[in-house]
């Protein structure tokens, strides 16, 4: 089968013929229909420090996908060929304390699809049945293919109550833009979104931001005044990984404000801890998605009318993957979809 492989320990990805994955008794074999490119895939393609430390070569990459089940292992009784499914990208250990308690997203020993085990940028992928999510028929296939990053957005945005609250989102990448739509759907009052990229700020506006802020030439504190806010944001969603963004968020929270941190900084960030202490802020780290509460919420919100389709801005056939990665690198994009059907 064709697959996008990190074949050599240097920048690039290679579209190669590789053997079809074999399935074990507990596995499900899925014919991949379409996939989303994640920032992680771009790190692997560019072969940055993180990728060099993390990715064993060769490795089939990619983890955002939707496809059709073609075969199931002998121990699999809840999934059947022909069903449309996605895969949860984190394969948990199943026997640590958190896993046993049903808090699988808190597993301390996860494996990443397309990171530590063969991924979804391929014609077929094999995943354990415990990682398969069965899509409801009314979920559009494009949306289904990005349930993984959509889930990051939902997990973060719904970490704290947003009904009637003022929300600050730092970073209008695909996840920040999806979080914007989710917060509006969930009843937030104001959703203010910051970035340094005009294309992405436009996208955030399209997806429902009350106000977008280009922090190269505007301050969040001034926007608070403009909106008539007196006490700061109730909820902060950090989705940039940028230290200045995080600091400005800390300065603009209300007393007792709650921050969910998804963005991954590439270095340590010193902050003024007195702000956290005297303003009594709560800071919660977010990793992945809750299994499978987040997936359930995504499904129900889409069924209820949440529209995240505008976040998909580009699509290419897998044979043109390079164009997809170029779009990602440019920053002038939302989600980029790769089609794996002939
Ligand atoms: P992205 O890199 O596409 O988006 C980040 C955005 O932040 C970009 O649009 C960038 O222009 C913007 N930005 C840069 N400097 C800024 C500043 N000073 N102020 C405001 N915005 C600024 O990433 P994404 O795919 O949307 O993901 C968002 C973040 O979440 C990334 O850091 C990613 O690594 C991280 N992530 C975490 C998890 C997790 O499980 N914790 C999962 C997926 C992604
Ligand atoms: Zn575990």
C-alpha cells in the first residue's frame, strides 16, 4: 500500500510502497478515506529537535483520519466491516492506576499513532479496538477526519464552564479557531481571540470571535475596555504555546479566572507567580482528548448545529502531500485535508 513515511533521519517525508498492516485479535483494520495534517506532522516533516528525540525511523506518520472498517480481529465483537470510524490518537497502557479508574486520558504511558506506532497517512491503518470511534451517519466525512484536533479544542474549551462567561483565546491556529466556535456554541458572552497572523485572525472572526486582536499592534487590556469589561476574562484558553501570549493572558484574567493550557511552548516560560497567587487563578494543563467523553460531546454538538467546517481551508490528494505541508508551513491555512482514495 501507499503510505507517507518518515524514512530517513532528515527533513522530508516519502510517499512509499509499504506492506499493509497486520491486525492482532483485538485490532481493527481501517481503509483510510481522508486525513488531516497536524502541526505534529509538520514537526516530523521538518525534523526538529522534538522529532529527532521522539520518532523512530522509519515511521508511517499521521493520526487525524476517517475511514471504513475492512477487517476486525477475532476478539472484536463491537465493530464490523463497512462502518465509518476514526481513531483516538493516544493508545493508552490499560493497566496504570488512571487507566484502571477509567481516566484513560490521564494515562502516564501513552503511545501516539503516527508518532510511536504506524500512523494514518496510508491506505490502511490498524488500531486497537479500544481506540476506534464509531461515527454517527450524519457526521460529514471532512469533519470526521479532524475529530482528533477538534477534540483538543473541545477538551480545552469545555474544561471550565463558559456559559455567560468572557473567554480569551490566545492563538488562532486551527485549534483556537475551532475553540472559538465551540465557546460561542456553549454560550459564552465574549470570545476574544489573539494572534499575530492576519489570515488566522480572519478565520477566527469567521468562526465566531466577538473581537480579534492582532497583538503586534493592539493590547488585550484595551480591547477589554472597548467591550466594557471591568474585571477581566473569566476563562482563558492558551492555544499558541507562545510565552508573550501566555503572559498577556495572565495579566487579563479576572480574580478567580480559569486557564486551560493546550499550546505547547518549546522552552520554559518564566511568569509572575504573584499574579497567579493574588488573583487566585486556576491553571489546568490539557493533553489529548477525554476517552470518550470528548468524542461524545463533539458528536452531539455537531448534531446540534455546531459548524466547524470553515476551519478546513485546503485539500489535496495524498500524492500532492507536499502542497499540503507547504500550506501548513506558510501559516496561511486552517486545517489541510489529504485525500487517500484513488
Ligand atoms: P498552530 O501552531 O497552527 O497555532 C498557533 C497559533 O498561535 C498560530 O496561528 C500563531 O500565529 C499563533 N501565535 C504565535 N505567537 C502568538 C502570540 N504572541 N499571541 C497569539 N498568538 C500567537 O497550532 P494548532 O494546531 O492550532 O495548535 C495549537 C497549539 O496547541 C500548538 O501549540 C500545538 O502544539 C498545541 N497542541 C497541543 C495538544 C495537546 O494535546 N496539548 C494537541 C494539539 C496541539
Ligand atoms: Zn495507563
